[in-house]
C-alpha cells in the first residue's frame, strides 16, 4: 500500500503570540481561568475548542483560532498577560501547511534536523527545525497529520521542496 504524503496551504486563521515574562502561578492561573485548561508544556500543543495553543519557546506560545474570533482572543490573552507579558498578532508572519497521510514522517526525514520517525513525536507534540534553510515549526495534530508553520515568503519554496522529495519517495508499507 502506498500513502504518499499530501500537503497544501491550510485556510488562513488568526495567529497570535503570547509571551509571559513572569511565568508565575498568577499568569498561568489567569490562562486556566479564561481558557479552561493549562498552557501546554515545552514541546507540546493542545486544542481548546477551536483554538490551538502551541508552545514555541520558553515563556512563549502561539495560538491559532478563527479569524472571526481574533478580537475576543486578543482581549482574553491581553488579560492573561496583564503587566507580565505581551500579545502580538502574527497572522501575517506565518502560514500553515498541512501534511496529511500515514507517511508524512518519511517526508520530514528529508532536509530537516530532527528525528521525525521517533514515535514519541506524536499528536500534541511540537518541534522547530530548519528545512532547506527555512525555519519551520511542526505541530502533530493527529497520527496522520502534521501542520508546518513557515514564513509566507518561504511557503512556495517549502511546498516545492516537498513536491520534489515526495516524487522520489518509496512509501510502500510492509503490509
């Protein structure tokens, strides 16, 4: 059976960055109160209804949600940040490419500098790496899908690179 990974630009959504300079209990408590769950730990992401919360780096998270809810999401995040952080609309700073198919991991073994085949890199995990000189952040959504975030100016190059690589892949399973 062959399951060549398929990839495409995902629909545009609001993309916000939350930075907490004091990641003390108070900031985390405000987030939990307003969103009904805790901020994800390093290397993880969580879906909170239509909002995806993605850990980016120590004390920083990226939140993706419906464009129609952008203002409300910004208001809630501003309340979370208080005087201990910042909220930035980065919607124009990254595009999301969805890689779908059981063999997406094989595609990511080309050009990246992390172990995409590690079974611990599972739904709810995130990683940042460089693919062909492009900074990319990966978010495993489900077993058969990973989302990749890249600067808009690199999206066509990344999709072109994956197209070239996918054309030469042997993705036949042992079944």
